[in-house]
C-alpha cells in the first residue's frame, strides 16, 4: 500500500510539473515586450559599435559616417511610435516638435529606404510620423540633387483615413527614385 501511495504521489507530481499555465497578453503588453527586446538589441548594437570604434583606425571614415547614420536611423525609427519623444516650442502659440521624425528628416537620403519599409506599421501614430519624416527627408539637400526638388507631398495627419492615399504618394515617389539608393 505504501508503494502504491508513493507511485500515485510521484505521478501527481509529474503531471503537475508538465502543465504550463496559459498566458494571454494584451496588445500593450506585447508592444512593451517588443520595445524591451528592441531596446536590448539596441544596447547590444551600441556595445558592439563601441568595440568597432576602438578599431576605427582600420576603417574608412566614410564607412564610419554611414554606420553612424544607419544606427541613428534605426534608433529614431524605433522612437517614432513613442508619443513622449516630443518637445514643444512657440511660447503662447505652442506647437509640438516630433523629435524622431524631425531627426530622420535631417538625416535625409540615408533614412528614406528605412522609412518606406516602416510604412507597413500597424501603429497609426507611428505611420503618421513616418509619412511626415518622409516629407522632410525627401526635401533634404542630398536628395534634391537627383529629384530636382520633387519631394513626397504629404501632410502630418493623424487621421488614419488619409494614410492610404499618402502611402500611395510616398510609394510612387520611391518607385520613381529608388535606383538612387543602389
């Protein structure tokens, strides 16, 4: 009988150990987990970048600038969805400065392929700022040299009903000029 009790206890213990609870995550929790993973990857990337910087004497300075720009582009694209990554200006007539979009616009040509890819986001706020960043980046001096001033003519609009039309405008512009990124 004692043997039978031990066997039943062991079986119960084994069955209890094999059950895993089902966890349901909200969309916000999933976003937070993704952001955490991206931040971890970013930190790893920056640590590796620091190691590479120590060997900078071996690398061409033009390559270093490009690597830095790509890192900046990836950082600011990640920040596009962050509603707190803004500041205000204008005193009494206060306006919002969308830091990530403005920085991507300043980077110009290097940011555009990443921004075009980012149009696929499901986050409407992020998509609006991606379109705005494309508006700015397509007006950068290093882009005007081959577009003769033609830029992506969209507006900063958080109304998602306009996004489809704006995305078509951006993609048509990209199709016309994408050979300049080869």
